[in-house]
């Protein structure tokens, strides 16, 4: 059996940082090559093999794949929803062409397996909002959502036509204490914890009642590793799987924080990201992921809030 040798592209980002640590525990430090456009996270850079790489440069990726005899690529580099609206052309270029590069490497037989993250952003204003199904109306209205939906179509196409083993999850908003989010609409749910501890107050750029699907990072990493380790015959969906853990609005997370910090207050000043949030589902039906490859989440709003506050308090000491 061939040894698994991993390349993570975008290893210094919010998910990449935690994924790098977990994959190094699973496959061994030397077997996980982290890479990013710059040395943006010192922990990732110093904790094992690291390469500076541009996700838009096919030759650089191919070279790394050959030199390190890579079997599995996790393509985590992307512009998220907020940033993508400010730079549509670059977002489209990065989000699509980096995907084509790894799909084409797999098509050429140079790598065996790809993980590519999709998002709840593939849904749009015409999608039923509650308990959004795996198969439903999908008319994304953001640059990021359009790129993720197109990416899903290409993943399924490369699987069906060329036999490429590409696996994908539609991540909800992800919340973690050890890595910062970058340019997303759901970022408020991370910022709020930092401000609750430092200032005891938070001004939310999302309005009080806007409910979005969310997940604690440990669950997201567990799901990512689990889908990559699933037997190919168990995977029935080759575009991307719906994935869910919890759904809440800013007023709900504020109330959860107030149980630990009673003096905490929240105010609301919605900005351009409110429109993005309004176009996304409030909750997600992930029964296909649960049935096909045994996905289940561990963290809900209460347990996640406690873990976030405990860990951030330790960091601040
Ligand atoms: C974002 O807010 O852009 C991301 C996402 C839901 O994909 N966190």
C-alpha cells in the first residue's frame, strides 16, 4: 500500500492552520507538507516541512507534488465571501484556477486524492432557508458563492468523466480560538469572543436576528479527515456534501456568552456583509453526510462557547 503523503495549499489560513496540525498527528509530521503564498503563521512554518508556493502557479504545485511524492492534496487557498466582493476578478481567478490545477494533476495521475472545501455560500436568496436540502435551488448571488458552485460542478465533472477522486464539504461558518478567520461573513462569530473578553462589548456587523449555520473548528477538521478516509464506495455525492452542527443568530451567541460574562453587551451595525448573510440558509440538512460516511458533530452553541472562552482566557494570560 502506498504511504499517504499530503500537500496542504493555503496551510496558514483559518482552516489550514488547524488542519496541518491534525494531519501531522494522523500521518506523521514528515508526511505532511504545508504550503502557502508567504510564511504567514509561524507555528505552521516551524512545526514541520513548509514550502512557499503560489496556488495559481501550476508548475510550482506540480514540482512540489513530484519532489515530495504527494498522494493527497488539500486545497485550502481561497478568497472568502467578504473579501471576494471587494476583488471579484482575483477571487474568481484564485478560487477557480487553483482548483483546475489540482484537478488536472489528479487527471494526469500525479496525485490520488483531493480535498476541496465548498461552502453554504453555494446557496442563494431563492434557496429555501430552513433545513436547506442537499439538492435544492442554487442561485448564489456572491462572487464567492458563484465560484464555489462552479467548483462543485467541476469536481463532479472530473469525477464522472476522468475518474478523479475529489472529496468536498460545504462548510458552514467556522469558529476557532487558535486561528483567525479572514474576510468571511460568518467571522463575527469569532470576533465576538475576542471582544467579549477584552472589551466586554461587541458591535456586530450582522443584525441581531440573522441566523446562519455554524460549526466549531474541531468538528470541521474531524469531518475533513473523515471524508478523506472514507471508502470510495461510501461516497455517493461527488460535488460537495451539506454539513451541519448548529445554527444561531448574533443575539443567540451573545446570550450564550452572557452566561459566562454577565456584563457583556452587544450592539448592531450591519454592513455590506448583511446582504450576503441574508442570501444564505439559516439551517442545513446534512442527512446525506450522516448516512453515507458516518458524519456526526460533537459541539453545540453551549459547549463551543465554553471551550472558546476557556481557551482564549488562557491565551490572554
Ligand atoms: C464566509 O463567511 O465567507 C465563510 C463561509 C461560510 O464559507 N466562512
